[in-house]
């Protein structure tokens, strides 16, 4: 196979680059033609994906959700080249969803013999995503992370969470699902996957190829509410909680009287108003048999 391996050198802590090189070497020893590209900064994974030969048989991403999202948004046609991932990031949402292997040997097996599953493609305007889009407190924290440099890890979130809490006021959102009457809320999560942030379960019934996004709209999002939601997420789900509207939709419209941050796949992505849509079973993704 012709394989492009795009790797974030700061993912996986200090052992990340060595694991990536081992993966590349194993694939070469198995007879595959492999090009290894280490990214040089934010936006470089997207730029390399823009230049990807459409005749590639696999595009392997070694890194976290952000690197995978960059590659997805760089592709000329996200429906053409099968994607695989060596999950080396903090949350690794698709890694959790599909129990993707973390060792170079097992990842090489996955690239060679894994099953291709076509995943739903989320769209926030022109921004593509595979896992999650949200609006409210978590997106505010994500916006506060945008000036970071270097590896993140869970500890990297503590400062931005504290800064966000100091000035936090729950927003007033209006969320319309498939053209229905708007649902008032202070926090909205729309997801293709069950896991959120690598720690929590929000949309416990979500499936990445269902053709719809699973949506939770939280009527209230005060700080005590956020603590309650986090506790429920650690236990296995939030959709059953009082004050939470749980539904599925193919088109989500979000409005607010003042702009509220939005994030997709862990990266800040503008503010309200916004429209989120889904293209069913679009992106070929390599998963374990």
C-alpha cells in the first residue's frame, strides 16, 4: 500500500516520535511505501493533507483529535482516502470510541487488516469534524486554550478552566433541531461519539455512522450544574438528567443574543450564530475487526 503518515511530534509526550518512527519502520518492513511527515506547527497537518495524492491507500494520523481534525479539513475530498489513527493525544475521542491500538505493532496490524467503516461527517459551516461540536462553558475553556504552545495534557486545562470560571456567566442559547421550535439552554453538545474529553460520557447512545448527531441541550449551566453534569458524565451519561433535552438531528441551528464560543473536536471554531449539519456515512475510517 501507499501510505502517508502525518505525525504531531509533541503528541505522546517524549516517546511519541519514537513510536511514530517504529510504526513507519514496521510498515516499510511489511512491504508498504511509507512517507513520514512530522508537522512543524499548527496548520501544517492541514497543509500536508491538502497536498495528499488522491491515489493514497491509507493516510495515518499519529496524534490527537486536533491533528486528526486538521488532516480531515485539509483533504480535497474527505470521502476518498481511508484514514487511520495512532491515538497519541489527550482525549483521543475516536480512539476511545473504537478502542484503537496505541502500540506501533498493533497499529501496523490495524492499517493492514482493519475494517473500513464510513463515518458521518459533521459540518459547522465549512469546518469539518468527526466527533463533537459544543457551545457554552467547554467551548469558552477551549477558546482560552488557543494561545497555548507545546503539549497540553489534562493539567494544561486547569489554568484555562480557572480563568473561565472567574468571569463565567451562563449564556442564553436558542437551539433549533431540524427546523423545530427553538429549545432554550445554556450549554449544547452535539456528538457522533459517546465519549467526551476522554473522561466523560455525554451522549451515551451516539453512533458515528447513524446518519444523525446526538444532541444534549442543558437548560441551565451554573457552576453547580456543571459539577452535577461532570459527575453524571463520569458515571456514564447525562441525557437522563433533569433539565437536559436529549434528541437526534441532522441540522442544528444555534443562536444567542451575544456571541457564544463554539468548539469542534477540541478546537475553538468561532461563535454563534451557527449551523451544524451532518453528511451521513461519508468518511472512510479504519477500525479494528
